[in-house]
């Protein structure tokens, strides 16, 4: 059974969800009852892993609420409002065109309005891809679309459940990764951002995990004069993207 909710669709029941998972339909989330195990649960988990769909194990009361107390049979899926792209399709294509890819990766950013605000800057500044990383990343919903002024519908947006894997993949493609941290030794404007670059920014509360920071090839900071501890993530992301765009405009580099 399929139930409309805004523009998302909520699909519940084992056969409907499994049929949709096996098809080309894209999901924002799959929720499964926390105590379910066995072959069927493994298949769901494997399909979600293959398609980079966040899978959440939740109590039955959460599923009851999502399905409006219908017979969900222990699983509910929320379909996507957008079409997610594959990093492996975008980056090589840009290199083939002689373009130095410029991307931004948000790790476990949960605030959907911040995601929308970042997406707006991505579109305005000509960034090639926005990558949503981590298992706890926020959904692209009506609030994020509104915060982006619709820009999120017009950009390449990718999803990678494993941020560490995504960063390693960037390195394999020849991208330089730059983590933004408060105590980084280098100021962002001191770096050459005309090369293939992916900025990596952490969640609103916790920032980047030290393991993630250590994997990135460079650490950069945004100079601060005031006493506040940090910038809002959408502002920080916007500054990073602007500096890269500025350098590329000045040098005439793609």
C-alpha cells in the first residue's frame, strides 16, 4: 500500500517495500522494526547498503505513527523527492571534459534547512556536486527545498552512507579533500582551490570525527575575529565555496 504525505510517499508492508527496493525507486529512509532478524532482514539490509539508503531500526510505535497504524508488517519506507546521483558518474565525467571537479561533502548534517541553504549556495556558485554523507544525514524534504529556494532540485546531489568510504573514493578519483576545523594550521584562502577539491564539513553540534579529519589530505580554517565558537554550517560552507569560486573566476580556470 502507498500513502501520500506531502510529496513524499510512505510505503509500508513487506511485499510493497521489497518490490520498491528492488526497482529503481529512490528512498530517503527505510525504517524496520528493531527486533526483526533473519533472511528477510538481511536482504533489506543488503539492498539498502547497495543503494546507499539509510536504514533505521526503530520500535514498533514509530512504524505505527508513520503508517497511521496500518498493517506495516515491521517495515516502512519513505521515498525521495529528488533523484540522487552517483559520485562515480559525476566526477569522472567532469575530468573527461577537462574540468577540475569542485564538490562539498556534509557529514551527518541533520538540519534539513541547513542542507537546503548549502544547496542554494552550491547552485549559485557553480559547485559540481553536493554529497550528503553519514548514516544520520537529514532528509531532503519540503523544508530543505524551501530553504534552498528550489535550488536543490537543480544541482547534482549524492548520498553516501559511509563518509570514510566516500573520502577514500574521492582520493581514488584524484580529488584533494579539505576538512574544515577551528584549529587547522592553514587559512582557506592560502590554499590553491583551482585544483580538483572536495570540502568536508561536519555536523552542526559535533563537527567532524577525528578519524574523518585525519583521512582528509588538508585541514583548513576560516579566519574568525569575534568570540563565537564557530559559524553556522551553511555559512561556513558558503564561505568555502565562494573562495574556491573566486579563485577560479580570477584565474579563468574551470
